[in-house]
C-alpha cells in the first residue's frame, strides 16, 4: 500500500518532522490530534479547535456506533459533514472502548461481543465490521485496524496471545479495507513491554503492509518510565518511511519524550479533560485554577497565544469561573489547553528542523514540575 504521501523534511537523532498529505489537507508532524469522542471535541466548536492549529481530529468508533449510530451518521452525510469539520479525521477501531467501557465483553477469534455502557444492548464488533463503520459509514480519512487491548501489567502469555490475535485481525482488517485512494489504513503494534513480542508484532505488520503504523498497548498502567523504555526500541521496529502513531498519549512530558524517540502522531483526552476540572497546562507544568493564589492574579495564561482563551482572560477571572462552576471556565481552559498542546508540537517541529531537539527536550524537562502537576497550595 502506498499510503498518503509522507515527506520527512528533517531529522534530529531519532526525532522527525514532516508532512502527511491527505486529500482533506496536510498534517504537520509531529502532530497532536484532539479527541472528538462523540463527534465533538468536548466544550469547543470546530472553529475554536481549528484556531488552536490542529490539522486533524480523532473520532471514536465505539461511541458513534452506539449513538447516534454509524448508519445515521452516513445518512446525514458522513462524520465530516455531521460535525462540520472539513480537515482530516482519524477514527480508532472501537476495540479500546469495548474492553474498557462496555459492561460485558467477550473476545473470540471471530469477533468481540459486548453490552453497551449506555443501555445494556448487545453488539458485536469484528475486524470487518470495524472497517465498514470507519471507512464506509463514518467516512474517516485514517482508519485503524481492530486490535485486542491488554492492560498492564499482563503475563507474557496474555500479552503474546493478544499480540498475535491483533496481527491476525490486522490481516482481516486489511482484507476488508481493500485498496482505497482517499483513505488510509494503519496497523497497530502490540506486545506489552517485551522487546521480542514488539519485534514479532512489527514483523507481522510489515508483512501485511499498512499505510501507517501505530504503537498500541502503552499508557495502560505501565507508568512513564516503562513507557519510555519501550519507546527506546518500538518506533525503530516500524517502517521509517511511514507515520508512527502513539495511541492515547498523553501528558506534555510524554509527548516530548516520544517525539525525541521518533514518534510522529498522538491523541489524548487530557487537554479537554484537564480543562473541565480547572487545570491549565503551561511551560512550567500544570496549574490548578481552583487555588486561592490565583484569586487576584490579573495576568493571562499566555499573553503570546493566538487564541483568546489564553491571551484575553486573567487567571483571576478563570479562578472565579472554576470556583463558581460556570461552564465558560471549562470552555476557556479546554481551549487554552488544546492551544498549548498545539504550540508544543509546533515548537518541537521547529526544534527538529533546526537540529536542536535535544536542547529543547532538556530545557522542557527542566521547566516541568517533577510530577507534571501543580504543587501550589
């Protein structure tokens, strides 16, 4: 599979910056994808999301297939038209949510059967059905193979079994997806923390042949250090000429460490989830706007920002909104956080192009609080 044209413009060590060109627009890498769980990035309009600099969004197959249903989205013109986003959309396969959210899930070689977390209704999801939902009904630009999620810690046998089933499901996903000019299919590497299993997974995916490759099964309980240790070797096992996508990650410190190790794409609910709980991400770490020390702080979160939420509202006002549980506080902090994540990616792209990624990483880590959380009283 040729895939969308992917041009690597510069490298610095393992870090890469480039462009993934899609029919709906270019994706500048490293790229962070805001998560549009149910056809919306929570609390924000698509115009606000675009203003942050996002080139691509992520949609959730599981949520959309249950409500409003993928068939309804198709009848209404597909996901892009439904949510009014005309740039690229990547959809996950639905497997993660099936395992983590459904009331009961049973995995067999053929399919996953589960009960909806919404109303208890029974559904099934196979590699073929996942391809139909993502590619044909939702109309996403980048489709993910169906894989089997294993939370960590896991026994070596459990990790191996899930990895090999994911590889078999990858082949079935590829067969069902076929050859398409305007959509791409990404495979997902599995194998837990084990080097040999990760290598076997990568070899199987290469043999099948995908348009891009994701690193799955991380940020599921192993911790930051263990994740970094896997990223020391996992990205290099995947084809160098195709995008590498680390799924479900993460905090700014995770993004910097992963880009440093050769990852190109990311998604995470953290920016908007943090915003809904009064937390703002900054170059010095996360700050909690609930804290009394911000009650009379007249400075904005970032006076240099291109978005109004970061530039035009004082921390004192944001503190007031959060303490008063006003919806506007959640909107502004979610908007600010997404903008910060996009600026972080832009700064890393510039650092890689300039050959200064190591210095950028070192300076960034030095500025972040050790826990990545606000330590103020």
